[in-house]
């Protein structure tokens, strides 16, 4: 909860068990605090560009037997804010935070001692601008090779990047910021439905159509339609990874009546089709169903 608040997500809330214990009291206290902070930021005319659906970035890094970086997937330089040439031929520890070095030293020792070494651990990467990026990593040694593969999946707040920081500045009128925040919330709660036209939205929220479009772009550096499309695809990405819902149903839940259109939009956004996402829970359920049959 504190991590979510620190990253700017003031809409996050904890669930409690109604057992009237200390954990429940703490959950209520934190939820109340987040609610008050969310209200205050709106009253002072600020919009925090934290979105409900965050981007999950999958990366791969290949090391040699000396743990020197030999290759990596296209997302790695973007995630770590490095020029690709600067990442090649450097020690993997160079892109880790100080607190992750002891963990990495243990993994290195195990990897050198065991040809079938495999570990899953959370490491914290450090970007070139000294930002910390926590990431869950699997470290595996390849058979018949000295190469070591590090696969990661990272939740990155792509909407809170240095070039977008001015999206959080104060509006001339606090009520303008609150109104645009309400428009954003409305869109996020209706992703499965067709997006109303800007003319229709302006009537819903009683605002001039030009001012609506201009203010939305001012705060979020994107158009209303682009925001809507991006959030639908983020929602679909999470549903594919975290549920066993069939892909065609996920497309429908995400607002796409035609699976072909969903497939094309998803592949354009993530550079791979939805069917390539690994669904561990789905695989397990399929195996269970096969066994029962």
C-alpha cells in the first residue's frame, strides 16, 4: 500500500477481513489516508497521471560464463535508459542497485557450482538516471552452453516518466483539474464500452468540447481516444497474464467486439500477439482438465 502511494497511486485500497484485528485497523487507516490525499490533490488543482492499469515489461538478458552482458531484448535499454552500445560487454552487477549485489553474489556462486542452476529472485535494477526498478527475475544456465539467461517481468509506471512530469502541475483553476480527473475516471470505468465522442463527453461533463480536448492533452500528453485505446490494451494484457479467461472473451471484456481488430491492436502495441503471452495458470488448469478427462 505504501509503495503504491509512493508511486502516486492514490486510488489503491486494501481489503480487510472484518476480523477487527490490528491488520484491519491498519488497512482502514491507510485507506482513509489515501482517500484524503486524493481529495487534497484534486482540491489544489493537481492531477497525478497514475493509471489504473500499469505496463508489464518482459525482458531478457544473456550473460557469458563471467557474467558479462552479451545480448538483451529490445526493451532492456528502454527500461534502464541506456544506449544499447553502453550495455554490451559490461558486468551484470553494473546495472544492479547496491542492495541487490549480495543476492547476486550468492546466485553467481550457485550458478558456477551447478550446471542445472535455476533461481527466481527479486533484483533491483538501477537506471542510468539513478532510478530504482524492482523486478522479478529468473536466472537459468543453458544446457550445452556457458550462457546464462536472465528473464524478468517488471511493472513500470510508463505514464510517470521524466518527460511527462509537467502533467502534474497546477491548473489555472482547481475545478478544471478535478473535472479532467472525473473524465479520466469515467473512461477507466467504462473501458468495455464504446468511447463517447468528445462532443458527447463535453455534454456529459458540461464543458466546452475544445476545452475538454485541450485540457485532457495538457494533463496527460495524449488525446482522449489514445488514452482510451492504451488503457483497454493494458487491461487486456493483465487479464491474459493473470486469468484463465479465453482470449476472445478478454477481447470482448476489453471493449473489442471483433477479435481480429483486438489482435492487430495488441500486436501493434506490444510487438507480439496475445497468444504468445505465457499463462501459467491456464496451463495448469488445462493439465488438470486433461487428467480428469
